[in-house]
């Protein structure tokens, strides 16, 4: 059975400072590096055949740590980038909630009313996330195990395409933890079922 193991990049400086990153970047923290290296245990345990990663530095570095010294393909996929947050990038959540409280609320609770502020519309972003999932599943082979390294909101968008919940109900749930693992069963080159969700057992010492 073909499986996807989808994860979020390791913790960054801006994550710790509670800043939106989007297409901008900040370095992985010491914890982010350590958790990325712990993903190597998943790569070895699940006999990962290839790794897809967002091109953004924090995701690519996490994928590199996860790969370790294993001789497997590391494939950069632009569609796995985080949502472009436009003028919000680099700003703190506290600041945005204070200045744009309604738009911040809509972002998490009523996303199709969200005003993209020079960034990416939700429709465009969700189409891109669906495209990423299609590319990965369409190019999967029988009994292949694939690790996907992406971002918090992109991961949420991808899994929202698989879950049987209403999109808005799922969207309102918290973002998954960094370097957690969500396991997806692939059948006939289509994402079929969520086997486990947001598992962090590999991160516990």
C-alpha cells in the first residue's frame, strides 16, 4: 500500500516570535534542527523512497535533516510553498489582531471573506495545495512511501482535501505541530484515507 507521510517544517525564529512568515523566511531554531533530525527516524523506519519539499529554506532544510545520509531523491515542488501573506509577512500576530482584527478573524474562521493584502487569495492558494497533492499522488508508485515537507497552512489545506469533514469545520481546527506526522493512504493514485493525524510520538525523548 502506498503511503504519504506529511509533515510541517521545524520551528523557526519567527515561529517563536509569533510572526507570520508566508514566502519570507527565518532560520530554524535549535529545536527546529533537532526535530528535523528526528524525522530521520521516520525516514528509516518507514523506508521512505523519496521526499517532496517546499522550496522555502525552512522546509528544505528540514527535509535535508530528515533525509540524513539516506540515498533517496529530494524533490523540490513549488506548489508546496506556504500561502503568500503579502503585507502580513514578518509582522506579529498581536499586531495584526490589533490593526486588522476582522480580517484576522476571517483568515481562520471565514477564509473566503479574507482580504489578501497583496498576498495570495484563498481560492488561488487552495487550488495550488490541491495541485501539489495531485502531482505527488499521480507520480506515486505501488507500495511507495513518500515524505512530504511543507508548511502549517499548506499542510492544513492539503489535508482538508482528504478529510470527510466540511471544509470550514476542518479549517477552523488548530494548525498541526511542527515535524508532526500525518499518514495518508494512497489508492489508485488518489489520497484515500487519513491513517494517523498530527502524531508527535517520534519527537518525544
